[in-house]
């Protein structure tokens, strides 16, 4: 994970998102990206390998 990713918070996979809620999580991530709240830590990463960094980092 990139230095400063999530400003010291645990990685997203530690949030234990239930499979039935994965669509909601995806929508919230897309909204955060388009609002500029987070950005991709590696724009060239495959979709399943994407990590997000808050704008503050």
C-alpha cells in the first residue's frame, strides 16, 4: 500500500464489507473519486488491485 494511504486508517479490506453490500461500496468509491475526496494511488493498477489515497495525502 502506498505511503500515507488512508491517512493511517486500516486498509479497506479490513472493514469486512458483506458481499451483498459490495455494490453500495463500489458506488460510494466512485462518488468519492468523482468528488475528488480520494484518488487512485496507482492509476495503472488493474481494477481488483486498486488502492485509494485521500486527497489530504
